[in-house]
C-alpha cells in the first residue's frame, strides 16, 4: 500500500462518521476550528515566516509572496470564514424531488456527500482551511495536497484543525494533509481509484492540465482566469476606468483579476489615456496592439499572441482596440479560459448580446470580475471556480460539493 492509499484508507474509515453527522455536530467542529486558529495565531505566523523566507530565497516575486503571507488579520479572516460556514444552510439531506410510482413505490432524491474529496492546490495557505472546512460542512472527508512553497504553513494549519476536530469528538482523519509534495506522490493521488472519489485541482494552468491529463479518477476542473473586460462604444468611461482598475490592481495575483482589456475604437482615444493615468499609480505594464501604441506612445510594450493567452497574475495588462462588440466576443472566444468576462456599456442590447454569446462561467455587465467568489455570491467559502460544464460551474460552494442519491421504499413490489 503506497502513501496515498494509506491516507485514503484512513479517510474512508473516518468518512462515515462525518457523513452521518448532524448539522449541529458539523457546526461545532467549525466553531472549534475557528477558535483554535485564533488561539494558535503566533505558532501559525512563526511557521508561515519559514515559507516566506524560503520563497524570497528562491526569488519568488513579491506578488506571489503576498499569496503565501499570513498575518494576524488574515488568520482572523480565515477564522471568520469558518463561522460564516456555520451560518450557511447544510445541503446534506436536502430533498430535491420525490414521487410515488403507480406500483406504490416511493422514490425520494436527496443530496449526499461525495465521500472522500482530494484537492491539489498551490501557494495560498488559506486554501487549506477553506477546503477542509467546506468539506466538513458538506460531509466529505478531505485529503489535501498543497504546494511545497507553503508546506510549513499548511502543516501547522492542518495540525491545528485536526486537534480541534478531535476535541469535538470526531476522528481527526476526516481531514488529512499530504506532507510529501513530490511529483510522484501527486501522481499517486491522481490515480487513487477506490480511495479518493473525486479530485479537484486549484491553481495555475500547468497544475490543472497535469491533473486533467494524468488523473484516472473523476476531476472537477477549476480553471485558470484569463479574464477580459470589453469597453463598449456607449460605456460610461469613468465607470469603465474604475472597473478596469479594480479588476486589474485590487489583487492581481488571483484568478478573477483582469488580464486583457478590449476597447471599442470609438472611445479608445478618450478611454485609454484615462486608464493609463489610473494604472500608472500601480506601475501596471501595458502590452498593447498597434492602435493602442499609436494612442499611448512608446510606453506601450508591443503585445504578442502569447500575451493574449496569458494569465499574468501580476501588474501587467494586455490591451487591444477593436471595431465592434462582435470582434471583442471573437477575441474572448479565442483566448478566454471560460472564467469571468465583463462588458461596460449603457446599451441594453449590447449587454444582452454579450451575456448571451460569451460562453464563460460568469459574465458581468458594469461590475468588476473580482466578484467571482463564493463569499461574494453568498455561497460562503468555495473550493474554487469551476470552468467546466459537468457537475458544477462557477464558484463551487457547499451544494456543489454534494451529489445525489435515490431512496426507494416499497412494500414487496417485484418486477
């Protein structure tokens, strides 16, 4: 039995206890986890500092270091998110539909946990808590594999949560951390048929593709975010600058940040200088087409085909001037990862056409793509943003972490 099979055996032994837990019992676990995280803040920060130091030693950018960093405020925020989950409706046991067949059999369709959920993710240690607590509330045992760059933070967070789980009277193995971050162990996890019921990758394009291509167990693909904004010819340009600035600079290292701005040629001469003035405050590099360069001058870096397909996760923005909404949609169709796109427009027909023709999980009119988030959608914590179309799409909250089961009751019927 290999390393992952050993963890899987423990998870499967513990999952029934959690799957049968009442909402009150699960909420007690979450409350104790929240309390324990705050109580252990100093120890968590000490371990996190080891990851920060190692990241800087390896030349990781400050934007990516920020993804790793924990502070007292961030730990309190993580704990608050646990409490928010307590207040959310428990999807397990929800009756979806029911019927009585002509032969008298009663059929009820209900929500149930998936079983053992494996999650492979990168960088951000808060995901360790988000993923574990979301699995607990939805009744799933969890095996979590974070990146090696956050191993000290992930280990202390997991140990803290496991202590809290045991204090409430549940087996600690309902949540487990894969502490061996080697590629071989990742492959084991992707091929753990019989031990893991579903695998969810959360991270960059390389990680997600590796999981999709190598996994022999079902995968829910959470996508990279090559997100676009289109500034229509009827747009309120002040609003357009605000939304583009927010989408790019409020937190550039996350998947719902903007990577490409498409601008209708009728407003480009006015909009682009105003946008540049705003982005200069954050030292955003603009990579633009020839028409963008003609308007803004030599400060524009010539854009490449690769730039249009890149999730920068940094203070870099690709810009293209287009002649129509249709051209903008064609561009998005070609380069988008299917995550989140936005149109800024005062035209109802343009807004409607954009939302109907853009095939992404979240399509916005006149508001920032930064709202693609389980909390902002009222779902509480999320596992990630699914960009696929089967089982779940968009922010994956509690309901998306369940499956269905049919309960059939008869009184002797035979076929």
